C-alpha cells in the first residue's frame, strides 16, 4: 500500500479555471481587487471575512437584489442571526433553478426501468399537492410528515410542504413502526404522506399493518395521503392521485423569514430517542448552493446519483442539486441487487456525472474484487463521493486502480447536524490518499486540545469557531435551547464541538481519527478507532470490524476487536495476521486483548459504526437506554452483543471491581 498522503489525483490549471469554484474565485478577485493564488488562500479569506464571503455567495447565486446590507445580525453560537429581515422560500428557489432542458428527476426501480420528471411537471405536481394541503388547513409552521422511499413522491412532498411554509420530516418505509413514532410523535403532524409497501432486494414488503400502527399513534393527523391507494373519506385517506388532481389557476409561495423552519432531521437515535434537528429555509438554500457547486462542482448538465434513503441527510442534500441546475437520480431499491454492482449499474444507466455512496459500499465492491469501470459504461463519471464513515486507505487506491485520472475521489465529513459538510475535497486541490483535502469555504474548522488550544499536526477535537448558515436553528421541543447547547457547546463555550478526532496537516489537508466520544486509551496513550480500522480492514479476509475500549474499575482496560470474515481465510490465521499488522504498522498498544468473530457489525442506517452504543451494551446498560433498535441496520445482531457483554465483559468488570477494593 502507498503511504498516507500520497497524491492520487492532481487538477490541471485548465480544470481549476473551468471549475465553478475557480470561476467564483476569479469573479470574487475582481470585486475585491485581489487574486487568490490557490484554494487555501481563498478558504482562509472566506473565514477571515465571513460576512463579505456570504454576501458574495448571495450575489453570485442571485438570491435577490439588492444583496442585503446586513449578513450577520449576531455571530453568537448558538444563536447566530443570518441575513436579518430577508425572506425566502426553499421550494420556489429549487423550482426556479431546476434544469430547463434536462429532466429534473430520473427515477429508477430495481429493474432499472427509468421514469423522467421534467421541471414543468414537478412544479405542477408540487403546486397541486400544496393546494390540497392548504385545503386541509395546513398553515405555515404546521408539520407534514412522510413515510416514503427515494421516489419522486418524496421530493414532491418535501417541496409542496416547503412551498406553503409548513415543516417537513420523513422516514424511509423500512423503518420499524416504533422508530417512526419516536420521531413523528414529537412533531404532532397534521398530515401524513405515505406508502404502504416497498420493494427491496427483489422482494415486496407490505407495510400496511405498520402504517396503521403509525397512524393510530399520531392523534394530531387530519388526513393521510396514500401513494398507490384509493381515497377513503371515512378512514381519512386521500389517494395520491386525487391529492394531485387539483390544478390551481394561480399559486403563491409563502415568503418566510430566512430562519423559518424548513424541515426536521433526526439524530441517529443511537443514544436514546432521536433528537429533532431543525434547519431553516435560508440556511439550507445558501449552504447547499455553495456546497454543491463549489465543493462537488455540480452545475447545469450534471447528473447526481447518490445511493441513499430518505432518512439520511444525503437525500436532502441530493434534492438540493436542483438548486444548481443539475438533474437528480433517484433509486428506490437495494444497492446490491441483483449483486454488488447494482448501484454502479444505476450510475451507468443514467449517465451520472457524480456518483455518491457510503464508504462501506465502495469497500464492499473492492472486497469482492469487482471492476465496475471495466464491466460497465461509466465514462460519464468524473467525481466519486464517499460519505457515512471513513474510507479505508486501500479503497482509495482501488478507486484509482479502477478509474485512473478520470475521476476525482471526494471523501468528506459533515453530517445531519448541518445537512452539509465541514471538510471535503475540492476540484482545485489534489486528492491525497487517506486525507480530506481541506475545510470547505466559509467553514472555520480547527483542531482543539482538551484545554481549547488550537493544535496542528497532532490529533485534536474537530471544532467550528465561526457560525455557518445551516447550523440548526434549534432542536424540536427544546424551548430554552438547553439540549442544543449540551449537544455541541458543552466543552468549549461559543465553539461548536462536533465529536470527531482530526489532524490538520502542514499542507492544509485533514486526517480523520474517529469519533472522540469513542476514543481508545491503552496505557495512557489515546488514539482514534479510524487508525486501527485502516489497518484491520485492509487485511485480506476481513469484511468488517468494530473495536471497543472498556475502562475497568481497577484501572485496567479491555479492548476487544470484533471481526466479520469474508470466509476466504481461516479465522485463527486471520486473527494472527491482523494482530501482526497492527503491531507492525501502528504499535503494540493497538493490538486488541481479544479478537472475536461475529456475523455482522451493526451500523446506523447511514453506515456509521455504533461504537458508543455497543460499548454501553457491553457494559450492561439496558438496550432501550443505549439506542433505538429502529435506527440500526441489523438490529438482530444487537442481541449477540448483549449476550457477549453478560458472559464475557460483566465477569471482567466484577473481578476488576473486587481487585480494586
């Protein structure tokens, strides 16, 4: 394997100049009477001149004339006041900027049958559904919820809701009934838009009973709009086709304040009841315009396909691609149907120019020794985005072995919290193996030690020291902001702490070292789990892994490593090889106390490993207090970890406690 930091891809002078961020830099330089020699200089200017930068973004994207005189009424965190006095509507901005000579949406099912939706048809459907919602008495600030797959109906539901100033929330239809209720009951929704079934992996799943359970648990509902059904007035059901049957002669979009709630996204639910994270119309519009055009280099003529479900913030970001005139590819099905190349086939079928996937999917394709670039026509592809969890170093190399200089690999970190990215790649920067290229424009990201001192070239907490427009306007049902402050501002007052270990390199790139709340500590030496995963998951025969560190009462430490084998190597030999690699490539402290083989590693539905919740389960915490099973992709595996905790970890804790006394 090549060394971390090896250059895998390099932009050319012409590609930088032709990129959207390059064009923006030239335009901005003329306005400021200066030049930006490179991306790092532009990025530094953007955070040192925060108000000038966001005013320039407003003007570049023509969000309204004239540009507001005040960008920040208050810089306080939390509580920053963006573009005070301005009014905007997310849905209107999306529909006004969506493609005119290309489809707005391209939807595919598992058979790869495609259905295209023009911007004209999308607008007509949005205005028809919004009119029906208004007839049901839905007003600005009311909540409309959805149980929908990655389909045009979900996009129409979001935009119709936003167009009238109502607040949107959605769950994928594979969520368990209680998981949906845990989220939606917080909101007291007045309308539910839903499907009573979905297809996945070649099978149809009837969710009629689950939907009935959800509806009965939401007494605030006035009506349910049901996709693929007939209207039933007595049951409060309106058929989707009937809801879209109204064609208003004229339609008015609600002009709402910049900070007006747009949607509620949910925390992963791995530490209890999911928190409702509220984002604003204005914050999302301007953040998505900036991120999608300057970071992803999306624009007119592009087609974005990102495998995701409606429950992952990536879906919201993907819909935002309409803001920059790109077409959005929606796929409702399994990424591995009929085999591991399933999602790659969607990209090939739709001539996607930008392809996104969870790191697990990319690594899974590599592990099966498949060659999508050779087996499929992916010649339109120019960017591959990896998200959800850190990408193993060997998979970075695999991408370039497969695609060569055709593609730019963009690995990023951000999250549901801001519905965007903090640190990512850039078409203006090289791709370094195992490293994120740089903080995004307008994002003042730094590394702090425990005392709040900025650190470079050593591991520190990822913090954001200046406000971003898409930071939450608050949490739902958190009137005094206590839960919001506790979530991000507890350790460093006035500074956003995201909960990741990072290392800022001398050249401005960033290495991720795992979650700071899952830090490992062997013999007083602290290290992140991502370092260990990079070695373990590059070992032939390893399909997945999870490391947990448990403090013992007598001062000792127990660090088991859970492995999933791909069944190509003997488990005993694999254990020896993994331990040897960890000792040689990292240190003896990185060698686990025990290697345990398991059938699967439980993750959130967006692909993140459940390090902290599993640690709590192993320590004996009740499962109901540790996480919401509905938030886990393989909830049945949790029972194994509970039993392992009872049989293996609890005796260690008891004996250690006795020894300590």
